[in-house]
């Protein structure tokens, strides 16, 4: 009889001392599941002692200690490579599951015809406010929070709590290790949908998330958007990468041209309004350099994805909205505050 667990919960940790207890305890408190759950934590060369804390406090956790900081993509690839579960649940260290979360995901997976990426409603850790039930996408791959419990099919399940069968992870090839961090969930969901696999947000159960705690920024505070130069730079770069790799032709060429033009205008405008060229230099211009630097990897990945595409162009864009979400956020909250 196999002793392998049914589910492998994979938690990427970097300097998570303040949040990791809530995360691990929420997994340990899951409703009983036939087959069981294993917890794998990849510590990304933390400097706050969280690795030693996990080792001492949670001896049942499989701890992978990295000698160097390698980022979210490599961390999850390493955990998936040693995972023994039939299913993987990628979980942020600043997220905490509801007690029935894993059982809810497993029931939905068992009822789904074939492999699928699944997610749960996301709630603000402190206030309990519903943040999203998955996300739709705008033409430039900015996520638009979905709060319709009846929608089901979405464009993005956040990597803070993302479920999929291990066989699907292996088929999709996991995360590109040259991708770094931010937007890897967007890449995986777009690639899965192009290959014909559903991306669904469930209306039941959920998880609490300290949005931005593990990477900085990424949320509205006091009515203003707060983020960091590093987060914005990685976000703009990686959304552009995903567009190049996954948008079917001829939409990719047209969307990329418009996207790069708008990024240039946005960077110039922000630099002028803030009288600080750092916005253009640190966020927007590096996108162009990155496209040149990674052109071979981008093209090779695109060719592989398009060869395996089983979804029509119209169906791919069915989870997209026409109005740019970034513009909507600026109209609601004003220009973002970066630090």
C-alpha cells in the first residue's frame, strides 16, 4: 500500500518569521483528508532565523534550506520536484487557509473532468474583506478581481493559494526559472488555459492573506496604492514576458506594440509628475532591456506553448475585460506611492 500523501502543500518562505506560524498551523488544522497532507517549506536563504524556527517548531515539515536566494519560481520548482502528493497546493507564507480549504479543493478536483487549476476566495487577513474569487485580466494582463461567486472560469488564480494536479504541473513544466518572481501564477494560468485546461475559482471556503507582506506593496493603504520600485519593475517586466509567450498571433504583435508604447508614456509621465527619473529608469526602461536579454528563452517557450495550444483565440480572451484596470485604479486611488 502506498504511503504517499494525497496533497503536498508547498510554502516558499523568505524572512517569514512574522507570518509563517499562521500559515503552517492553518495547514496542520485542515479537516481530515483520506491520504493525508505533507507540508514542504523552501527557505530562500532567510536572514531572520525563520528556517531554524521552522526546523525546531515543526519537525514534521519537510524543510529545504537554500544556500542562496533563488526566488519564487526556483523555490516552487524545487518543492514540486520532491513532492509526493497527487496534488500540489502552492501557498504563500503570508496566507492562512480556512479549516476546510484543502478538502474543498479536493472535492472540486475530483468532480472536474480532467486536470484543472483551482483557487479559493481570498480574504484580507486583518479585516476579513473579500478581495477576490480569482481574477479576470485586462488587455495588458493586469488582474481584475472577480467577486462573482457564480463565474467559475477566470483568467488568474493567485499563486498565494493555487491548486493543481502534479501531472499537470509536470506537463506544463512548472515555472520558468529565469522568470524570477511576480507574475509566475499569471504565466502558469495562461499556459494551462492555452493547453485546454480550465482555470477555476471556487466560491466555497477560502484563505486569509496579508497581501504584500512577503514581497512588499501591492495593496491600497489609506485610499492610496502602495508598492515598491522592485515590485513594479518585476510586475511590468513579467507581464510583458507572459504577453510575448502566450498571446496568440496576430494579437501578440499588436498588443505588444501598444503595450510598450503605453509603458514608455506612463514612465515618462510619472517621472515628470514626480520630478524623479527613477520611475522611468527603474521600472519601465528595464522592460525593453529584459526583452532583448531574454529573447531566446521567450521565443523558445512561445514556440513550445503554441505547438501545444488547444484553445481557440476567442476562448482564450473570454476571461479578459476591455477597460484597462490600471487606469481604473489610478482614477479610484490616484497615482501609486512607491518606496
